C-alpha cells in the first residue's frame, strides 16, 4: 500500500506529471515508428526474411547510433535537458516524415536505413535526458517508485503505440508509411508537451560555470567518459557498475529471444505463402508485443514493494533466477501459447530488473555525471541487443526453432543470477530501507 500512496503523491507533483507526459508521448511515437519499420523489413512480401537479415537490420539501426551515446552524455551534462526534449522531438517528427516519403517512393535500402538511423540517433539524447532529469522532479525517498512508474509507463506507452500501429496496419493501411506518419504526429505532440516545463527545471546544475561551446564539449568527450567510468569504479559506486553488468546480460538474453519470436511468427506459425498467412503472423507478433507489455505493467506494480522490501539488487536476483528456470520450460515446446506465456514472464523479469537498475544507478551517481552514465547505459543496452541478434543469426534455423539457443540463453540467465547472488550478499544496498 505504501507504493500506492507514493504513486498518488507523485502524480500530484506538477513537474513530475509534465515530465511523465513527455515520456509517454515520446515513447508511444517510438512504438509506432519501430513497429512500422519492423513490418516493413520483416513482413513485406518482397523481403526475403532470415535471422541474418533481421540481425543486419538491427545492426544498421542500433550499432551506429550507439556511438552517439557517449557524446549525448557529455552534452546532456552541459545542455538544458528540457531543450533537448523539445528540439529532439521536433527533429524526430521531421525525420519520420522523411522516412515515410522514402517508403512511399520505394527508396533504396541504404537511404531508407540512413533516415531511420537518424531518428533513432536523436532518441539517444531524448531518452537519456528523460532518465537523467527524473531526480530533478522527484525526491530521493520516492525514487524507487518514480523509477517504477516512469520507465515502465514509457515502455507501456511504446507497447500501446506499437499495438496501435499493428491495428492500423491490419485494418487495411495500404502502406507502412501511413503508420510512420502517425508516429511523426506523436513526436510533434511530445515537443509541444515539453513546452509546459521551464527551460531550467530539468538541469543540469551549472554551479556558476559557463557551459563550453559545442566544439569544446565534443572534444572533451573522451575525458568526460573516463571521468564517468572512474566515477562508477569508486568503491561506494560499484553496486551501480554491477547492476549495469547484470542488466546488460539480461538485455542480451531478451534480444536473442526477440529474434527467435520474430522468426517463429514469420515462418512457423502461419502460411507465409499467402497474404492471409502473412497477416496471421503479423497478428501473432502483435499478441507477443501485447503480452510482453502486460509483463512490463505487472513489473511496475510489484517492483516498488519487492525492491523496497528486499533491496533492488536482491529483486534483480529473483528476476534473473526466475528467467533461468521459466524461459526454457516455456519456450522449448515452440508453440504459440507457451511462447506467449514466456513473453509475459520475460517482460516482467526484464522490466523488473531494469527498474531496479535505474534506481541503483541514479542513487549511486552524482547529478553532474548522470547524463554520461545513462548514455553509457543506453550504449550497453543497444550493443547487447545487436550482439544477441548476431548470435541468433548464427544459431537459428529458418523456422526459428533452436534448442541450443534456448539453452544458451538459460545459461546466461543462470550466470547473471550467480553473480547477483554473490554481489548482493557482499555489498550494502543503499536503496534498501534501514529497518528492512
């Protein structure tokens, strides 16, 4: 009940509500845009989809802008975060419009991917800025609840946006470009919502120091990253470093299973030789996204209580341990019903671990370093997902059924559990109540 009370208090905070509104609109637009890209790449009749093709698309879209992450962090510690949210959302709206026109015109693949890459590159600034700004609108006492609500609500918004994109596409939209245009409209709404916050509200603190010019900021990236890494390596911040390692491993596992579900929906659970069969596969993928989103929601409900009682690190341990046992048990039949249950469970444990990681990182890092740390966090997320897609491309057959991949993922979950078990017992948990 304390989590409910804290949530009630948070929603009465005007600045928190406004920041949350920007996140919801922004990530709903992300969900629409990403589903449009996925259906264009994976489910278009002219595409010869394979695990390798999916991995290549992920690498093109994720790896290059992962290198933007460190620059985003250094600049986020110098730029007004509210301005990043405003201009970043406006720029994404314009770039999404360009992507839609390229789809309609049948542009060559490299040009299409370049446009999509620009949208996702700007996302690094916006999402890292949203995370780094959260402690500016919420007191430390309720940070766990805030971290449960905001990233999870954003993920749910992305899921709902993706669901809306599926509905529009299955309802008879002639082109994925129509869905991309919907995403552009939502990006514009996010930009307008950010105007409700004062430019200085979200920081960072200047401490009387004039922010350097753009060229100076970019030239200092390497030094800034080294400072951020040293900040994490300090003895009283190693909990944040280990939480990032564990979350990266769990993200890797989630990515490998995502590619597997894509292949099962595309090639195994439908008759891909007919238009109706392709629509059936697309509908099943929509169901998988929806049930995974339901898992995110349940994680948001139970994580504040569990993390408050056990501590975030121990709650992460339970999440990883549950996935070690349940993921192979549910996935191995390779049947739609059991895999959908697995999608729910993995959505729950992955989001529960992410909420805990966000809390640990925010609580164990100083505000002036937080932008850099969260940008590095994003880089780890993306590299892990692309690496998982590469592994899936090597191990998955055409129909998506692979016992070795399922067992490899289970082993990685088990390794994560062991690491967290040992670490949670050795390091005091700053986020755990003193009377727990």
